[in-house]
């Protein structure tokens, strides 16, 4: 297992500071419910950074971490739907809850293959929403242009999630060493995009 | 050997006596209490006075504890190499240093404000006399008094800023008092054998591991609640409460995992997380309360 290096630690600390700053600053133009959902998403990034800092990359082997990590894309995509496409709020709430509990159940009570088969579409849908919605809305002029950065952050987060999901399923797209080498930088760039985008 | 290298050597040997990390964290809490009163940050005389007097009294009480506990330290693997049990420093010399440093700190504190000095003295007295000399070797519950003395610097800082003992200061002190079990009990579980060998009663040895883990979880919740109410009472923005909720959920999550899936790694992770939690909370109050 790759050891956490000093640069890795610095990047984790930076991720924690950036995500914490966003939570404290708040999200301009979003309602209380949306702010709560966005804070949950950023909060998971704070906790993830702290856990990686304290426990190292080994923590990613833990089943609970995979489940908790899905909270960020689900909660972030849900807040975007509630804010920008309110007509789909109810159906997406249902989808998110169903997806989360399906991931929770399969992670503990079924094989890695089935768990990955459930994880991939749930992550995929949430990732597409986080990527496309801010880009489309900012291009249409319905949101400030900087909002597109949320989409960029979403795409990067999605890449990280996919790399880890495939690694977990036993069919890694990149070697474990490479994934763990780029993960700290990926996390900090993703969080920076969210900070600038919101 | 030149005088310079002699002094360097002395400092190197004496420095571990003050437990610099612990002292630093307590200084941070004192500074937080001071800033929370919205005193002008650039009031250098008061700020330096607070940090200097607290540094001296906290260091002094730590040295005095080290002197009194040197027999315990010599029986524990973790502490056997400390300067006093290993014979690098003479006990009388350390006692004299501890008393001098403490008195200097108290004197400085008195010059700043008598009520502040009284609170600082309270912390020193409770830590050295009540906790270390009287209760530490008799009961596991001594940590409550250890917690009260640990909460004194933040109260002292607040008193120096406001000129009185108020509800917010007491809330912050309560938060530290409730946080101490998370810190100390995870530590005493990790070094349980050491403490048993030294004959120091601890919660794990007196009540067992599971009740100890439960107490850790409950005290974590209590500490977070006390800090949360304190932040709310200070009138900080909701953003700080949201961040506190995030940090608390991590602390609580680890505490729960340590109950149901205990392991040495989780236990020590919880110990480290608790320190980060307290440091993070203090930074939040400092930034949020800055004028």
C-alpha cells in the first residue's frame, strides 16, 4: 500500500481548508435546503481529507468509506436538480434514496461484482448531472459563467470515483499506485473548482 | 564545551519537560477564549501577556507534574525515557524550575488582571494539587479534574478579554472538559498495560473497554454540543455551525465505529481526530470572532 507522502498531506490539508471555507462562506443564491445538501457534499470532502490524513490510503479499503463517498455526488447532484430543475425534484429524491440504499445493501450483502454494477450507474447518473447541468446552464446564461467550474469539478470527481470503483471491483483502469498518486491532487483541484464555481 | 553549546544542550534536555504539543494546544485554547471576547486583535500588550503568562504557568504545572510523577513514568514503557525517570535531569533542579516558571507566569498574569490571575492559578492548583498529587493514583475519575484544569486556559483567555467570568467562557470550558475524556481515554486504552504496570487507575482497567468506548462517544457529543452552543451564543454565522456539524459527524462516526468495530488503529485514529476536532473548533472561533 502506498504511503502518504508530505506533498500528499499538504494536498489533503488544502482540500480540507478549501471545502471548510466553502461550507462556512455558504452558497450564494441557494435556498436553505439546497445549502444543506451542498454542505453535506462538501462535508464529506472535509471528512474524507481528514480520514486520509489520519489513516492513510488504507482507509479506502474500508467498505463504509465507499458508501460514505457516494454521499458527495448524490447530495451535490440533488441540490443542483432542486435548484435548477425543480420539476424533477421529487423523482430525483426517490432515485437518490433508492440508489444510496442499493449501494449500502450491495456493499455489505453481495459480491464485489454486483456492488460495482449498482455503484456505476448511480455514480454515473449523479456525475453526469454534476458535469452537464452547470455547464449547460452557464452556457445558456441562466447561471453565471463561473458556475461551469462546478461541472469541471464534478467531472474530475467522477473520474476519481470511477477509478476507485473499478479498482475495488478488481478491474482497475490504472494501477493502484498511480491512482493513489494522483488522488490527492485530483481531490484538491476538484474542491478548488467547487469553491470557484459556487 | 562553549557556553552556547552548553545552553543548547540544557534546552534540548529540558524542553520535553513542558510537553510542547499539549502546551501549544492549551495556549491555542487560551488565545481562542481571548479573541472570542472580540478584543482588538492588535492589542499586543494583552495578547503577548496572555500567551506569555499562560505559556509559563502551563509549562510550570507540566514540569511540576513531571517531577511528582517521575516514579510512575519510570514504570511505563512510553515514559521511561523522559528526562526525569532516565536521570538526565535532577529532580530538585526540575522542581525549582517548575516553581520558578509557575510563579513568574502567575506574577505576569496578576499584573495583567487579578481575576485573570485567579483563574490561571485555579487551573494550576487543580492540575498539580487536586489532579496529580491527590487523585490521579486513587481514582479513574481524576480525569474530571484533569478536564477542569484543561478548560481553565480558555476561561482565563475569555476573562482577560471580557473582565469577568461569563456563560460563554464557562460553555467553552465545559467543551474542553467534555473533550478531555475522548483524548485521555483513547490514550489510556492504547497504553492500558503501561498504566496497569504503574498502578494508575484508568477507566479501561476499572470499568472495562466497552463502557470506556461508550463514555468516549457520549463525551464527544457533549463537547460538540457545548462548542456549538458557545458558537451560537457568540453570534457567529451559520456557516461555522454547519462546519462544526460536519466535524462532529466525523468524530461521532469514529466513536461509533470504535464501539462496534474496535481496533487499535481506529482507537488511535479517534485520539488524533479528537485533537484535530478541538483545534479546528478553536480556529473557527478565532476566525469567526475576529473583529
